[in-house]
């Protein structure tokens, strides 16, 4: 099998984002392809990497739209399965005035949770440089077993493992279950991307560095990234902590996909430079590039189809991100 830079497993769904109002004053929604793991792959593909996705959608019009979107942006879709009985998962994205958002999911069940252990392509994972996953493929027992099989395959094959918890409380039976599964994920990964609110929730620490220390007392994770929204981001690597300032966009629409864009850029840097010999300058360069890309995606609706090009990201850095 041909070597793949990054393979991801998880949810692929439709994000319905508000797009104005009808003449009657009713909200209009645009059906954007979404799902955190595929957003990460879309960013990587835009930066020239080979990627492949493992997941499931319904055999319906939305499922067909999603498969077409993956193929259009260049993500390998050979292991995107289509369920005959369960519909594609849907999410309604409610955007606040500051661009932040809430999600309402139609997933009881949704096709993404129907992925089975038998459908995990072990040879694909073994041929990958990085395997990426999130916690939404661990909310239900069947897809959880599929995720664990994929992780076991990756670990036995020496594949780097990347994890973004991407906590969505409404999708868990209880937050205790979410915590248990996220802790399992922390025990598997080499690269952790975690948001400010997630690390505070998980560790009980308001200070991010203390939160990272809490994680490292329990798990040996070489690289931990904390995304802090309007405060920028941090990288914790060996004994170093490096922080990079955010980039501001006056025409921000919504923040959907910003963390995934950031994560994709981090994995891009690791593919280019490795994970064993990163200095402070490297970490700063990595975070600055990722922050710039994340700020650009906030000016666009959706994420998967509209990831920024490298030239745009670098131009944004040269301008200081004010545009």
C-alpha cells in the first residue's frame, strides 16, 4: 500500500450554518461539509500532504455530498463507508455575535457512530506517518471499539498518534463517561491539541501550565498544544513552554473549524520537521503559522472546502494578521 502522510478516523457530517433570513424572516441555513477530523485533513491536503479518512455516512443525499466534498479537496475516501439504514449525522451551528458558536446535533444514532471494528483498514493505518482522532468516535460502544483497534494498530506500527478531544457535551451520556474516554485518548497520543476550556474542565486548573502539568503527571505526551482562542496558543515540549500571539481579523464570521485548521498546521510542521528535535524557535514558528491559518478560516463559512493556502497564511503573517 502507498504511504500516506496522515490518516484520520471519526465523524464526517453536515454543519448547517445560518446564512441570512428568508423574506418571511425565517433563518436560512447552508449545508456545509464538516467534522473535525476531516477539517484537519483538509488543511493538510491544502498544504500538499497525502491524507485518508476512515468513517461512515448515510446512503443519502447528504452522504453523497460529503463523499464528493472529500474527493474534491483531495482527501482519500476509499474507507468512507455508506450505511444503508442510518442517516448522515447533522449539526446545527448557532453563531454568536462574537463569532463563537453552539452546536445542536441530530445523531441518535447518526451514521458516523455505526463504524465497526471490522471496517478498520489496518494496512492503511500501518502505512501512515500520523494517525489522528478525536473523542467523538468514542461516544458509542461500536465506534469506540473501532477507534481502539485503529489506535492499537498505529501504536504497534510506530505511527505517530495525534489527539484532539474536541469535547461536545451534548453527545455524551454523561460528562463522567466523556472524561473516562478522553483520558484513554491521552494515554495513547504523542501529540495533543487541547482547547483552553477543555484543559480547565479536565484538570480542574484555571492556569493552563498547571493543567499541562496535571496531564503530564499522568501521561507522557511529548508535545502538548493549548489553543486559547483570542489569547493565541501555547506549545509545551520537553521543558519548554512557548506562546504565540493571536491574529485578528476584522471580518470574522464564525470560529467553526479554527481549532481544526490550527491542528492541521501543527501536524504539517511535525511532518516537515519531526517530533524529536524541536527548539523554541521551531515551536514559535509552528504556532505562528497555525495561528495565522486559524484566523483566516474564521472569515469563511464552513471549513473543509475553504482552507487557506500556504501563500495566504504567510502573507497574513507578514502583515501581522491585521486585515
